[in-house]
């Protein structure tokens, strides 16, 4: 016999569900791929949007955030978030939605919006979170087809973005993703449907542990920030290509005086040193309170390279203990952006 709602409320958490609708899941899929450097991911859904957080041995954490305003529909029901939001209706011919509102919504990320403000908004509402295999979840999204777009199929705004496996064209018309999380059963039901078919998969959840949260980001915020600057991604990408692949570390110098920003490495094949002046088109903004010189494992910086290739610019911040935060602005359409961030711990002095 089924139990009534009052009985269940006292015995166990109510199931949580979310309805996500997109005309094209490709940008969402590619954004999550940016942080897929480990298998387990902490998913956090709130009225602010969809977050995926992955960490590795408290040395690097990747954080992908897809705002609710970027979805055609983002509905949260039940669980710890007993609230409902339909963030954006499909636009009409006049550029607004069916309610006459602006297509992007009042809280949509703007090109120059500080990613910190977006992150702050994400924690001001009660989220529901669970840990699943990111690789399996991406496979679920990709079940509609594993078609790599040709260069002619890629829109002009993504001409410099990497070509990655993505959702097939047949599934790009108003596809709907239904996520249902039952904490008592320790499972997440993923149901992806379009006009042609419906795919349903059940994912097991993992116990959240220290490796599955954003503790490193909190550690970064505990110490004073000493530098912050915005640089065009293509120039930083070229710098990483010039670094010696045989080196296992990268040294980063940030200073209020010349050289303002310097990246260097050395290995069996030689050494490389790249400097960036602050008053150029390369550097959009620059602020530094004191000189800092820290080294990082190259292997910990490499997970961010995929986001670097997809982003238009990157905001880099360092604190007094040498932790570095890299926040990538990723274009998900001609007019919309989202964020992928990485926080990396420095190497300890030998």
C-alpha cells in the first residue's frame, strides 16, 4: 500500500525532479565536457541553474555553470527546492517571448558580467545536489546520435571552437531532459525525449566525499586576492602550446611592474618564457597589488585547456597563498555566454 505524503515526509526526503528543455543540447553537452577530467561529478541544481563540479585530490577543481536563463525551459519540482521556474519561453518573431519579456531574461549573464556574481547567485537559493558518473551522463545526452559537425555546419561564432561529438540534428528540435533524483533510492533517472523517441536511463549515485565538492574554491576565497586580470583566450592558448611538454611544472609571475604577467617552463627540450604587457589589446584589464611567483603542476592546468579553446576570454585571479582561479567565458550562441572555472593549488616550496 502506498504511503501518504505526510508519512513519507517524516521517513525520507521527497524525490526531486527537474525538467530541462533546449532546442539544441550541443552547447550544454560541450560545456560539461570541459570539466570531464574525472568520472564522478557533483551536480547541483537550483533556481539559478545547473552546475557540475569535479575535483581531483584537492589540487584542482573544475566548475561548469549553465544559467537557468540559457535554457528554453528550466523547471524544478519537489525535493529540497519546492519552487518552480520556467526561465524562458521560446522567442517569438519579435525577439521576445510569449509573455513579451526580453529573450534573455533579467538575470541572463552579460558579456562583461563578473563570474563571481553568477557564482554568488547560484548559492543564494536552496539547491538539490547529487554525485553521478559524468561520463555516463554525457553518454545519455549523446544517445540521440554521435555526429561530429563539419566545419560548414558550425555557426560563425564557433568557428574557433573545437569540433567535438555532439547531439545529432534529429534531436535538436525542442528536446526535453527530465532528471528525477530519489535520495532514498540513491538513483537518478535520466529521460531524454524528442518528437521521434524517448530514452530512459537509471544512474546510480555516489556518496559525496571530500573529492566531490568545491572546497578548493572556498579555500581560494579565504585568503586575500592580490591580482585579477582579463586576457583574450587565444593568446593564452598559444602560450601553452609553446611551453615545453617535457616539463612537469609551469611558473607564473604576476607583478604590478614589468613583466606584468609571465609564464615559463623548462624541461629536457629547453625552456620557454612568455610575457604579456598590460596596455595592449591582449589584456582587457589588469589589477595587481603585489608581486607573486608560484609554480603549478602542468598536469593540473591541462584540464582547463579544453575550456580555453572554447572561450573568448579568461579572467585569472591569484591569492596570497598562490591559488589561481581561471574563469572562462564560453560562447554558447551568438548572444549568450556561460562560464567554466578552474581553481588550482600551487606546488609547495621544496
